[in-house]
């Protein structure tokens, strides 16, 4: 250790364990440390031992009690040399005179080098360089000596200055830090002075020179720091005109109405605004230590028409905590701190046109203890007021971003299908992974880990991987729209499947174990959609085609230390990509466009429209008068050649 404090940890149950610290000097003859025993105490010399016990781990702190300042004259209890102390310590953990653990510490500590004397309160005042130069003699570079050719150096005696009086540095470096500027009436430095200079010159003191930067102090404006609060989308005297799709919902205090949501990085953001008509369902992992309360439920929400809506909140108690608690440490009940927290929140916004009519909130509460991990769930759902039974009416038949993609299995008696991706938990194994639906417009990438043995049959492995990938897609068709009817086949598009590697094909690996080629470990889902119209200004998006393909990999058994492990891992993944295409195919290129492309300067090396570029004002290679003269001469020669090549000119010439 090199500081006055060091920390370590004792792993295990510390009940009945006696901790002690002893100084261990070396034997001068053998150079070995003296044998330690369990009869020590928690103080040895200038060292103290502190122990913070815990359940399965205890924090052990060794600290120095003496000062580390260098000795001043006639001072005691200080460090006589920069290397203040070199000592060897032993920390022992004993139970019933039996040593359980031993920690050896070699301490080499240096004295503090900070200044400890009296500090003068006469601070050096640095002038503002905008009005007064910081250094009046920049060429004075050596302290206590005369700098040659620096005539402003006060350390140069008159005899020394006579040696270089004719070669002094000039300008700012030579001490002329405040030279007169050209616009000054008394200045004669301008070589060519215009005739009107005496009438428009500046009569000013040298203290106002622009060489230093400023002429005067201007007014200081307070910066307007933007806050998290936002103004309503209205101007004074004009009522709120309602929400549009994607607009953030505003509270009575002109702030965003926030609910925890997932960011692009996959982490939960607690202060994410709720967007109008954008439903979502997210899960956030938290613990009692990092738990934070969200927005209070008594906050009123702006309805969109200048009035406010109060939330209708219903509280329920969670009895089965197993669905929310994903990990728990083995802690004694008597010593665990528990707190009543929010397990889930479900928001239902009843809307009509551009306004919010009602907000219903269901809050599920439960007890969360220290050492447990809680999976919170937050859902936001927008329901139309025109719905008779609380079900959402599909006024816009197209898909909206963030809503699940509808799937159907037309080959089964129950046509309800599913299109999912993985949501791993715990160790990320495929056996414990759950599913989550594919959301429209959200590109996703997920996967899980499959444990494979070294003697795994390649054909069986291919079939097992294919079976787990196909379990994600329990459908034969995908709905074109969000209101696709199971009774109308025209509302669905068939999934185009590009089958993976044929497992019946015999692929030879040369008799090697632990190597399997062509394993379909990657599932690729491509969904092509287009905007086919709009309903009340909201785009109507429709799925045109769905393709499923597989990417193969070469799996090889990963050997550990000494190849003692009998299992290896194979990561399998699933990706979803949404591709937007035009609703109608683009019109074919007309003949005029093909001809015009020949004269497009951005597509061809030869640019005919720039043939006369040298005679335009954009050409700056020569004066414009010369370019114009050369251009007129060239035009005259071309005109003369055209006239002389005409047949009637030859007849006129013969006459």
C-alpha cells in the first residue's frame, strides 16, 4: 500500500470471527517474517483495524493514525525524510484460536508534498488584457538578467543598453504594446493617405486602441437556458387546437406526460414523453436500490381543447410475485429491507378526433425486498371513444408504428397465428427464453444460446435449430392491414419461405467431432410495406410482402482449459427488417428524359450546356473583358466560315 488507508474483504460468515492486526518485523539474520498468532488486537503502533460485518462478506479497513507532513525545525511527530515509513503488517481472521485467513501488507508511504506554511493573502491582480497589456515588455524573457536587444528590460543598465541601442526589438515584442492605429488623426504610419483622411479620422486616446480588442464594455445579456418545461402549442389568446399523431401529451403544468419507455439502446428511460396515438408495452428491470417513483397520478392532462382531464386511478395488490421477481438472493428474512413499490402500470387513453376524453390507470403494487430484481411493466393503449364495448375501432385500417403485426395460420382450424422474436432472460438460454411479438415499423434483433455437446450429430443439430427458429413463426400468412379479417383471404399475404439447408443431405466432415457445417443459425424476416393513403392526416400503412430466409454458419466446438468441458454454445439469432417501398411503381422513363440525360452535366463527362462557360461571368480564369473579346472573335470566325462554305458565296466570289 502507498496511502494511509487500504480496504479488503473477508468472504464468508463473520459470526464469531476475531480480526486483529500486528506489526511483523523481519528477522535480521534470516530475513523471514515472525510467525503470527491470534492474540493480537485491532490496534498496532500507528495502525487501526476497522471491520464492517455483513451477511456473507465483511469489509476490512486498515488506516494510519499519524500525520504524514515533513518535519519543520524543532517539530515532532512528523516525517524526517520523504520516505516516511516502511512497515510490514499482518491482518488475521481467527475463530477459537484457529487462523481462518491471513493478509500480508507491505506499506511504503511517502510524506505529503503539499505546502503547509503561511500563505499571503495579497493576491496578484491580473489586469484585463482587453484594456491593458498583461506584459509591458514581452522580450524580457530572463529573470534577474539583461536580455540582449530588449531595450525595455529594466534589468539592463545604461552601459549595457549602449551596446545594442541601435538594434532593439521593434513592435509588440520590443515593448511597443500599445501602438497608434492607422485611423488615428495623429498617426502618420499610413503610406498612402487619402485626401479625405483629415475629415474622417478618429480623434481618440491610445487607451481606446483597437489593438487590445475592445473600445468599451457592452451590455451583458443573460443567457436563456432552455428548461425541460415546454410551452403549449398555442399563442396567447388562441385556444389549443388538439393533438396530432406523434405529438407529446402535455400536462396542466405545461410539461411532458412521461411514462418509462425503452430507448434505442434497449435501456429504460424514466422521463420519456408519451406520444399521441402511439401505444406501447415495455418491461424495465430495477432493484430496490435503483427504484424511482414515476409521475404522480394526480397530475391532470391537457385534453387538447384547452381543458384538463383527471386520471381515474385504480390500485390493486400483487399476490403472486413470481411473475415479476426474476432473481432473488438468499437473505435472512429478519434482516431484509422491504418496500411497497409499483409493479405495473396500465394506461388507457380514450380519444376522439384530436382530443383526449378520458384517462384510466390501473396500478399494481407489491412488496420489493433488498437483493431482489423486479421486472416492471408499463403499457399505454389508445382506445377510440366510438367503440361500443371498450374495444378499439380501426378507424385507420392501416398499421401504426409500434403495434403488433397480425399473423394467421390458414392451415389450422383456429386461424389465429403469431409472429414473434425471442426475449432472453437469465443466462440467455433458449430453454428459458420467452417470446415477444414483432412490432410494426420497429427493426429488431434478438437471440438466445443453445448448448451443444461435442458428440452432437450434425443432422440432429440442424433439425433442432430449425425447429426452434420455426417456433417463432406460427403462421402461414400476414395481415395486410391492422383490421384484416380472417374470413377474407384477400386481406392476407402469404409468407415467402426460403427453406434452410436440407438436413437430409449428407455433408462429410472427415470423421471429426465437434464440427458441423451449414447450421441455419440466423433467421431473417423482411417485411415490405408502403403508405397507400391517409385517414384524417394519419398515414395508412399496408404490408405488401413478407419473406423469411436463413443464414448458415459453421459450428465448431469451443474447447476450454484441458478440454474438460463437455458442452459448448451455439448462438442463434432472429432479425426483423421493415423495408418501405413506393405504393405505386414509378412511371417509366420517357423518351424526353432519356434524351435529356445525355445533356445532364452530372451524369456525363461531356457537358454541352457548358460550351459557352468561358464567356460567362462564372468563369474567373481571365478578366471578363478578355473572355468577351475572345468569344466575339470566335463567333465571328465561325460565322465567316459558315458564310464562305455556302454555295452562293462561291458564285458571288466568281462574279
